[in-house]
């Protein structure tokens, strides 16, 4: 069998490269030879703006797909939740890989639950959806903007507690040395400060050296990103329930875009269950409108002959339209569009319009 070479575009972040590597592995198992091509996107270049201010949609997507359309690469790897529902006609989603956990997680230095956070705690997120959901669940919380790759965001939440502990260890050690002398010195803690530092993980050491203007008590991010970055074993986290914190459409799924000329990638990469679930989610988002401007959560789970879909649409003042419905799997696209129309009639359209006006 002839080996086929395929150029695969991806962002250069650690998470994006890990996702591209999983696609490469799947393709190489089917006798493709894969070349990874790193591309800088608008979302990578502009680091001081929230995602919804970077343009209508696709801040992390357009530059990659432009390479595909120009023929510079054969395909591109995306986090499906970042992809706009409107795409150039020449492009297809050639494959949607098996989905990782779709839910969000709360990350704190101590592994606290949302209810255990102190009143007025500061929580970081760059997502309008997560901000609205946090305020809906805990109106007392202070939600602050948070940008950066997954490891950067985790470092930011670990920094205050680690820095406080480091300072306390050094002060206690210096005080003990002053009282008993260097020769009879025993560490004030179980370890000398330098031994404690050596015992830290790489991300903890990086966090120790950060200087931040905002001290976060917690952050919210996608569990899939935490796991794919290899950080799930290094930081405490608690899963947020998908009924109250409905994920972004496509969250946890990796998609590969290509032209029709390489649409045979579907046979190699596509996972049918994930394709059905994310098609329902993206259809609902497309029919509702709002893109990344309005706080919208959509989550679908294939259950036998039905797809259970849950939708949350928030207004700028915290108003909420939410509903769940079982959609027939055989007509999941049409049924999702009908569900969206009902939601719009129930007030979702008005909330999205108000959110869009407020973002302009």
C-alpha cells in the first residue's frame, strides 16, 4: 500500500500540538505520513483582549483554514468549540474525533467545590458563558477576565497560595536559625525551603515565579483541555455539573477541516457518536445565532434512538432561557433546528439580540 503525505496545520500552543499529535497518530495508523505545520492565529497574537472582542467568530480558526484553502496545507486541526458555524463552501469538517469529557471544571489550589468558595471569591474565566453560569450559581462571586494557554491559567490560580507558603517557610526557617544557631538548625517545616522547592512539579515552580495583578481563588476551564495538557494529575479540580454549567457547543471534540479533495479523511478520523452529538449542538447554535457574542451553552448526548439536548441562553442582565429535549436520532439535524425555533419563540432570540447589542 502506498504511503500518502499529508500536511496538517495547527496552532503552536502546547494543547494544540497535543491535539494535532492525536490526529497524526490516527492517520499514521492508516499509512499516512503526516507533517505538522504550525500557524499563528489572531487569537494567539492578541493576548490582552477577551475572546469575544477579537472579531465575530473564529479568532483561532481563520488563519488555519486559509492555509487549507490556499493549498499550502492539506487539512487543519481545531478545537470544535472554537469553530464558527458558518464556513466557506469549499471546506468540509472531514473528521470529528471521539470526544473527551465535555464538561467544565473548577480548579483551586485546595480542590474546593463551588459551594466551598468563600463569599466574594475571585474566579477567572475569559468565557461569557462561564461568567453568566457562575453568576447564576453564585451571584456573590467576583468573576475576572483570564487569558492564556491552559498551563498559564493554571499557574495563575496556583501562584498566590504557593508564594504565600514559600514566604512562610523562609521566614520560619530564618527565625529558627536566629534562635538556635546554624549548627543545631532543624527545619521549621518537614523540609528545608530549597528541598520543598525541589519537590514541586514544573507547573508549581512556574507558578511560584509569576507576578500577577489579580489573585484568583479559582478558575474555570474545560476538563478536556486540562487532561490533554497532562495537568489533571498535578492540580486539584472538581467537575461542574453539565445541567447547571451547560458546555459550549462542540466542547471536548477535535475537528479536522479539509477540502472535498481529501474528504476521505472521514473514514479514518470520524467517530459517529461524536459527529451526531456535535452536529446537534452546532445546529442549535447556528439556528439560535449569537456565535461567541452571546452566552450560550448547548450539550447533546446520544441515548439509543434519541439525542438528549440541553440549552442555556443568558441575557446581559442574567436573564435565562433554558430547556432540554429528546430529539430523534434519525432526524437529529431537523429536530435540532425545530428545537432552536421554539427556544427563540420562548425569549432566547430577545436575549441574544440584547447580548449582541451590548457587545458592539
